[in-house]
C-alpha cells in the first residue's frame, strides 16, 4: 500500500509497499497534483475497467499542518474545486511516559 507524508513542510514523501521512497518539494508536489488532476478521467478508467459510466465521486481530503498553511493559496490555485469544510483543530501531544493516570480522570 502506498503512503504519503507531508509532516515537516519541506518535502512530501511517497512510499510504496516495497519501502521505496521518493521525496518531492512543495512545488513538485503541486505539479504532480495538477498533472494527476488533469488525467483523473484516464486514471478512473484504468481502475474501473474502461466502462462508459461516469466514475463515482471520490473526495480527496488534505490535512495541512499549521507550518504548511503558507501553501494554501497555491493548493487552491492548483485545485479550483477545493473547499474548506471544518474549522481549525488544535492537536496536542505529549510523551506517553509523562502522562499520569490522574490526567485521564478529569
């Protein structure tokens, strides 16, 4: 299974099931996204077996870290149908060893 990671804002990594990895800078990732978008009908036909039916609607959900929000306008330009649908969520993390049992009883 292929996995994608955009966690540090400097590059996007794409890994396949053989652990082969490719790194793209943000502009290369946007170029790839545009290229894929331009060919989405062809890609659907490859996966659906070349039927004459319109492909079912598939949504792409993109999660951006706060440090990557500077690329939001570029992303919207590359994907004109992109819509924001949720407010920003604050995500907190802590090292597991520092979390006491008492903190779960709040």
